C-alpha cells in the first residue's frame, strides 16, 4: 500500500531562487533532451558529442547516461519491466531537478516502452521535454555491437534484451529523428543544434531579458 506525502510528513521546501532566475544567469533556457533508441544506435556517443558542442558554446549542460547511472543511483535495479520503469522514473525526476537548476539535460536511455517515455514526459512542463529518436536498424546495431551485448543476447546469456528478446516501441511523434546510419556524428550534432535554434528551444523570452536589464 502506498503512503501519501501527508502521512510521511513531507513538504516541498521552496528556494528563494526560481528557475527563471537560474536560466537568466546561465543565458539560456533549460530543457531535457531525451535520447531513445536501440542499444548500439549511438545515443551515448551523440549525447556526449552534443554536450561538448554546447559546452564550447557556453551552454551549461550534463549527460545522464544509461550505463553510468547504474553504477550508482540505480545500481539496485535489474532489467525486468518493473525495474526498467523505476530506472526511468528516477532519471526523469533527476532530469526535472536539473532543468529546475537551469541546465540542459541530455538523457540517453534505451527507454524501450512508449508508456514509460510518456510517464517521464508528463513530469515536465510543455516544451521542456524534447524526445529525440536515435534511429538505427537492428542489423546495423548488431553489426556494431560495441559492448558485445547482441552476441550474448543471441546466445541466450542476456534475457529480456531489447530488439532481440524484448520489444522496442518506435516513437510515434518524436520531436526529432536522427538516423545514425545516414548521418555522421558531426552531422547528427549539427542537426540537433539546428533543430534547437529553429524552434527557439534555448532562447530566453525577450520579456525576461528586457526585465532583467531594466
């Protein structure tokens, strides 16, 4: 039986600083870019390359990587459907906190189930969650197999492996599709940056800039 916040005597402690002030100090809007796709599609490589590009441009950002968080925050979780959902819920909450801190969050997770991605999306205000589908065929992912996981999955050593023994729900309406079989890493980064610029996703509202400058 779940316990309500009231029963646990938990209240939200409000900071004297708000998100808008943090965004103004950083000089850009804060957002979560959620990279989803098969293992080996290039999510992490793309997220870290984009992080470097944005950092060099003076944008405060951070990558949350699917493997990295399982070394600490989510090391108690396995790969059952329930554990995967909890894995994403925790990362969604962390991403939300980092957005409130004024950062661009680059979250790279297979996140195979549409309902779980929707659960994470609902944590955010409209426009704060940018879903990027990193598209790559299962054949190419298996050919790359940078961690040797597909081979193990084919041999039956890894149960519930996405794309082999577990399904991946292709996003129906992602914010952006990046096909890593067609684009180089630099081209993919440029495509995401172009999308962010065209949609004004990182640009501070003019009224905010005007008010802060008096």
